[in-house]
């Protein structure tokens, strides 16, 4: 039968695992949140940092008071808050949904008729042509429409009228045309629906009437603002920040109190492995969910490969929030320390009673009264003085200060870089987000996890103690930093990069070869001609309304993998076609793989130093101050690193923006970047910060002489101790009293050792 203590660690491990999944899932969602709500990177960086705004003022007090109370209950309460935060973040999708195309502006009868004739019915019969040819002398007695047309003479007469009316808006010719078309082909509900479908497409054609309707529909509306979803997600991340103060600062000491010291590196590596496996699962799930469109109904022709694709990011928050809530509630309601005290006695082969296990939910190193309860300062002033004395002790610890400074610099470099890494890779290599999340999970994070496991094994194999362990951490950090500089040389010209080069030459204006296309506000939909030359959209390539191999009005042609647009006037070759499939990707695919080879190598070395580095921090402070040291460390790291890091990196990324998407009176998210400048800037800054953090590693190495990280056990001493236990007279006392005395003796010995050491 499984003991209650075993059940506790199962529940604790489950909560710890699920909490780690949700913490990193946000990195797979931030790209789509930017696109859906038109939030620039500098603001999304601030939004991601919201958790640290709450984490900073709470973490020290949580670690201080939580360390003196039932740590399981504190951790359970924190994870319940994280679950609620996930629900809050997901709710922003429902409270502020994506705007749907619902055309209410005036629609030209000529436009509705042309869409119905050319695209819906494909009807180019002679009767309709004869009708327009017969009316042409009445509508245009001077034949101005045909005389002023500069395109192909074989072009449909109605299309010639469309182009003429663009340059001569409001002329009597256009008014007469509209009058006759509306009488002959009146607008019906079906035709209105067809126009709505064309307006809702994620790309534009070279057609002035259609693009005019699109502009009027998507014009700024009163009350439209991105502040609503921003504040909802910001608030959810604030609650998440409060919740995550508890699992890490209280979880490690809880594990430290309930396992043997010589086995601690393996347990710590297991905790870090769970902490890393969570993000792997989160990113893999995010990659799969990102294949789904945000409302499960993508616009016709939009695929995950397109820059304007918005993945179903909110569903992950709902899933993880639901899964986390149940185990967190169980952990919160878990019984006190004496889990197995009342269980029946178990005997060994010799008939002797086996001592019952005791779970130390309350820190066993803190002072306790005769009943085993933690001694707390009685008055508020006593609590403040005790808290100040604890922090002062930590600030005087040279190893703790050095290690904390290095972690601040490392997190400042890593946090923001990791948040925006998926966005950078999409821009640099033109790879869809679901593939990027999969690669990040299977190379970077798995490599880091392997490094953590190897680091824990290496500690026991190489007997890493004191300076030896500090030097190990420094070398691993140096190699990881050098890999970053290597990745700064790995880049290619994706289709976004090619469009960026065009902007650098011509400025942020795409004139195209035809003025009558009205492409100013058409969405970004990169396409290439057969030679691989990039165009901002089919409209900018001068493509006429329609497709070569596809139709949104014909179900037999609505399932093609790639769209091909034809009759593109701005294409400089005989094949007047453009398609996303014509963009060359071979070089980018090869270098995309090389980038992740470097990252996997660097991640392994980054993980090798995690367990030794964490043990250096834990062993450098008095045992009763472990929770507070982790909390204070988390406080300063959050204040000086995790809080500003996404904001700083978001600003760094936006510095390379070449074209902002217009959002009413302000700029929305950036659409086109200078990818070469972005690549060099990101990796040089990241690598330099990691090199700078080596100063702290040298400082820790200098002061770490004689620091014991692992208590080595001598087999002869263990055997001698066992013989003494047999000769010792047995006393009749309860198991609970014996356990309390053992705890008290262990605490006094630890205090004596600390005093002798100081």
C-alpha cells in the first residue's frame, strides 16, 4: 500500500510539473497576442513582465513566512492562483474577439456584379458582353474609357471601366455605368455575402473598388483600443506572478529537508528536470495548438506559414489552468506533518519495529517550541527586526552576493531573449511558429535538461566541492556565451528579409507599377515570382482579382496547399504569376537547422552548471535562512532582471523595425524588420552580457574555498554508527516524541557546526 508520504510527493511533483508548463507557455503565445490585438513588442515585453511586478514585492515575505509555516499549503495556494491567472489570460480572447468582416458600407453594383460574374459563376458569355457593348456608346459617347486605358486591349470592358473610375471618381460616365448595372444586375444578399468574403481575405488584389470597400470597413472606429486586452492579460500575469513566488522558494528547501544529503544532487536534478520537462511539454502543446486558427475558422487561403496567421494561443491557458487547479487544491488541503504516525507498526525480518517516516512540511532548521511548532516573533516590531537581521546576514555573505549578481546578469540576458526568440526565428528563417516551438522544445530545452542531469552526476563523479565547483560553473557559462556569438553568424534572407531590403532602398512605401491598385492598406501577404523575387502582397505585384488554381466559391478548388495568383502586371518575367511556394527556402532551411545545432550544444553546457550553482547558493547560507535566501535572491533577480529584461529586449527588437502596421492614430505591431541588423544586434548584446556575468563566477571561485556542497558518507562510519545503535539501550517512548528529539538534536548540531565554521 502506498504511504501518505509517497502520495504527498506524487501530488507535489504533479503540481510542480504542471506549474512549470504554464510558466513557459506564454512564450509561445506572445507572438500571436501581438498580432491579434496589435500590440508592439515594447508593450508586449511590458506585459510579459507583469508577473514580476507582483513577484517582486511578495516573494521575500512569502519565503519568510511560508518557510515558518506549512509549506505544502503555501505552495498549493500559489498554484491555485496560477490556475486562476491562466483563466484570466484566456478570457481576453472572448472579451475582445477578433473583428469579423461585416461589410456595412456602400457597395458598388459594378463590384458586386464583377465578383459574381468572374469568380462565382465564371460566366463570360457573349450575351453579357453584347449588353455592355451596346450600352457603351450611351454611357461613354466619346469612348474615353477605352482611349485612356493603357493595359492589354483584350482586357474585359468592365475592368476598363473600373480603372477609369479610379482616376475619374465622380464622373458622369461612372454614374451612368453604376445606374445601368444596378438596374440590370441588382445587388442581392448572395452578392453581398460574396463581397464580404472577398473583403475578409488575408490578402489583397489589384482592384481599386474592392480595396476601397476594405479600407472603409477597416477604418478606425470610435472606442477601438488595444488597452482592454492588454490590461486583462497584464492583470492575469500579475496574479500569476504572486502565485509563482511559492513553488520555487519553498519547494527546494522542502525537498532539502526530506532527503539524504548525499542524494540531494539527484533529487535537485530531478526537480530541475521536471521544471524543464514542463516547458518542453508546454512548447510542444503550443506548437500543435498554433496549427489551429484563433477562432478555428481561418480566412480563406491563410495558412500557418503566413505572417498574419494567429494561432489558437488561448486554448493552452484553458487546458493548463484546468489541469493545475485539481492537484493544487489537493496539495493545499494536505494533512499536517504526522502523516503516518497513526498507521499500524511495521516490523523487519527480526521482528523489530521499523521507525515511521516523518514528513517535514515545516522547516526542520528553524526554532520550535516543545510541541514542535515554529517559533515566530510575537510583535510586529520583533518580526521586522528578525527579518532585517536575516537580510543583513545574507548581504554580508560574499559567496551569496557574488552568485546572485551573476544570476541577475544571466537572467537579464536570457529571459527577454527567450521570450522573443520564436518571433526572431520566424523573421530570420521564414519558418512557421509551430515548427519553431517544436525545435525549441526538442533541442534547446531538452539539451538544457540533459546538461542539468549530467551536471548532477558530474558533481558526485568528480567530487565537485568549493572552488572546484565554482570553476566548473564558470567554464560552462563561458562556453554557453561563446555559442551565442556563433549563432550571430547564422542567418539567411527570408521573404521578410527581402521585403526589408526593398524598404531600405525605396523607403517604407510600396508604389508598385500601377497607381490604380490602391494597395496602401492591404495586409502583408508575402509572395514571390518564379524567379524568387519577393512582393509585399499580390496587390503590390499587380495581380488581377482571381486565382489560377483556387476559388473560395468553388469547393472543388478550395483545398489546395498553395495559392497561385495570375495576371500580375508588376512581375518582370513572362510568367505573370506569384505564389508563396515560389519563394526559395533551401538556404534558410539548412541554416535553421544549423542554428539549433549550436543552441543544443550551448544549452547542454548551460545546464551543466545549474545544480552546482544552486548548491553553492544553498550551502553558502545558514540552513535556517535557505528559504529567505532563495526568496531574497528571487526578489532581486526579478527586480533587476526578469522585470526589465522583456521590456529591454522588446525595445531592442523594435529598433530594427522598418515598417509599422497602422492602427488608427498610433502604430500597431511591426510588420517588416531589418533581419540582418536584428540578428547581429540580438546575439552580440546577449553574448556580451553573458561574458560580463563571468566576473561574478570568478568572485565566487575566490571565496568558495572550503565550501562543502555534498556531505560525503564513509561506509566504515556508517557501520560503526549502526553498531552503536544496537548497543544503545532502548527507551519506551512514542515515535512522535523520538522524531521530535531527533529533529531538535539535528538542529543543535547544525547550529554548532555553523558557529565553529564561522
